[in-house]
C-alpha cells in the first residue's frame, strides 16, 4: 500500500501554511500506511546556515550537550532545535560534512535524517497524525514538502525503514511500490561510494538518483534513467532544494493523482488527499502518465 503526498507552492503567501496543508494531506492517507510516517519540509535559507537533522532513540541524553560538544569539534557555534526525538543542528554551510561524521562519533546511536541548506526530515513509527503532532509539522512553513505513510511489506516497522530517504544534501525521495533489483544495485552504488544506511529498497532508489546526478545527470535525466535501470514497480516523488519531481514506472500500477493551480502543484496517492486544498475545484487534475517525468522548480 503506502501513501504519498507532495505540495510545491508557487504562491509565497501560502508558505506559512505549508506544514498545515501537508499534514492534512498526510493524515488523509493513514489507511494506506498506518505503521509509520515521515515528512520532508523545505524551508528557506535566508540565514545562510546549513542544517543537519538527526534522530535518537535516547533523545534526552543524546541531545543534552550535543550542540556544545559538536561546536568544540568543529570549532564553531552550533545551534540545536529539538523536536521530540529529532533535533535540527544549524551551523556554517562549510561544516556540514565534518558535522555528519562527528555526530555519529560523539553519539553512536544517532541517525542522520537529512542535511542541506533548507531540508528538514522528520519520521517515526506510529500513525501519521501522531507522528505529525509529535514534531509540530502543522506549524512549519516552507516552499515545498513531501510526506509518506508506510505499510511495511518488505522490512521491519522501524524509524530507519520509514520514508523519506535522503542520500544527498537537500535531496529526498519517497516511494510506493517495490524494487526487485535493489540488492544488486545497492552493492554497486556502495562500491561507487554512495552512502546507503538501511536495507529499505526505497533508499536504494534515492541513492541511485544521487549517483546519477553525481555523474553529471540533471534530476530529470536521473529520473528518466530510473525507468531503464530500476526493475519493479514504483511511483517516486522527489524533492530538491528548489524543485519537486514525479515519475511512475512504465506499468504504473500504483495509484497517483496530481493537481495544479496558479498557487501550487500537489500530488496524492488518491484524490481525497487533495480535496481540502484551496482552489481545488478549479484545478487542473490528472493522473500522471506512465514512464513520464514531471518536474517543477522555483
């Protein structure tokens, strides 16, 4: 099953409501994925700091002095904004690579959810509404975002297995479907130096796009390449720092619907995820075509 929602805002006046709108869409997809949920929010980078979002099963102890400890290692000031089991660490952009390595050395139990100038990823086990409430997602603002509700079929119900997956700065992917060649592709990508940290096939899809773009492809070209190189059935929704993309496999057996107005572009696994969006009655609504890449960017 699994449910995907995505919202790309064209109208800046809607940015303060991004989290509220995306949360409503996510909750509507609960019966497609009640095991766990996650959401990626793309804010703005006006403060010029970079972000590292981390998760811990022992947040009280792990986060207590993390900012100070990390700041000593990096030789700079690090700010920590905690949201339940997650924390967003902010630091100068040129420190994120070192910070990513340092946090796992300082706190071996930490998981890095995302890194980049604008992206923040929050995901946990539980019903979508409970997950969204824990992190206060409805109060978040931003330019675009992606959400996922998971019904685990290929791996355990864990935070690690929840979507979205991020394998490069400001890039994330959610997936509905199943990849049959993910194990062989995982081995190839790891040999080529791409970071993959879970056994979930979706992370392999995210890593594939990262690998393609590291080798010179645009996101659109990487998505087109997935149609040839990934076996199985899939609907991918992808986020980048300034963009939002969708692709379905050539058979397109997984449900998907899109809507576009002058204010936004929206994606849902089912139309009911879109019904509360402003102006939906006058939106262009369609089912994305098989083996076709759709992409919007600011």
